[in-house]
C-alpha cells in the first residue's frame, strides 16, 4: 500500500496556490451552502457538508463565516448553484478536469473556454479526459501525524485503499463512497486531517518541460481566479527544478 507518489507533489503545489487566492473563502462558502442545501444543515448528519466544513477549517476560515454559509442554505436568497464539470487539454497534451459551482452556466462556460484558449489549451467535451482519471477519496495528513508505519496501520484499520508517505506528509486514498467513513475513523486515530475531499487521481502523469510548464501554470491560475471554479485537477508533473526557475 505504501509508496511515494508524484501526484502528491502536484497536490502540495496546488494547495500552496490555493492558499494565496483572495477568493478562497468565497469558494469554500459556496460549497458549504450547496452541501447544506442538498442535505441536512447538520455536518454530523450530512457527509458532504462535513467534508466542506473540514476543508474550510483546514484553511483557517472563521467559524462565523462557516455558520453564515450554512444558514444561507435555508434563506431564500435566490442563489441556486449547480455543479458543472469541464474537461480539456492544456499545453503538451496535459489533461485537465475543472469542477465548478455556478448559478449561470453560460457565464462559467464562456470564462472557462476563454481561459483555455488564451493559455495554450483546448476545452473538450464532457468525458473527453475523464477516462484517464479515477474518482477517489483523498485524505491528507502532515508528517507530524505520525511515522509511515503508524499512518499505514491506521489507514488499513479504517478501510483505506492506498497510502503514500513522504517527508512532506501522508496521502491516503479511499473509494469515493467510503471517504466520509474512513475520514471519521482516521480522525479518531490520527486527529483532524489537513484535507479531505473527493479527487480526480490521474492514472498516468505527464512530465512538463520549462516552456510548457510556464504556460500550463498560467492556465491553471486563470481558471483558479474564476469565482465559479472550485477545483482544477490535472495529470501533469513539474519538477522542483523547473518550479524554482518559474518562481
């Protein structure tokens, strides 16, 4: 089960980018509101809402903001968001999956298409790249949660599918339907996770050269800057050396 994953490096870089975004709290709030509308407004009774609240806490979102987002679900504010997924290709044939929550499909589709076309990419049809990814549950813990053996043992006990440990921390993969239960069991053994979410894990990653990597990161940043876009997943791998050169 254990091993080192290039994908973990991607996720850590992506996480670092996420924290810098000024609109991060608004995206987290939107997911909390949608999750609360789709089920009970109690995180203990609503697995998706619990995941959304945990993700907000991991980014140090104030409790008042979290509660307001939950309360908004029951208020008649006229905002009805729907989940939309876009798929396409970036520079060097990198496959990208863009997850969005929008109250205006036309606005979001136009913005996503523009981001792709201006940054060396092409927006594809739904299902065009999804076959290269697996839909799984993703749970991340810092290295301080325990050594590789402790985390592996806890993950096996909780029913996880795979564990990847490195000096940066631990990545635990689960079946999508098992994410809530595995995360709950792991919290008892290892404490609160840094990150718990459904993820698109690529089956194969593409190594990027400096030129393509620079263009790709501009594309990912352009997509991230859109308020409607929640998450961008990709099958790319950029070496630490190239990341340092790109600054």
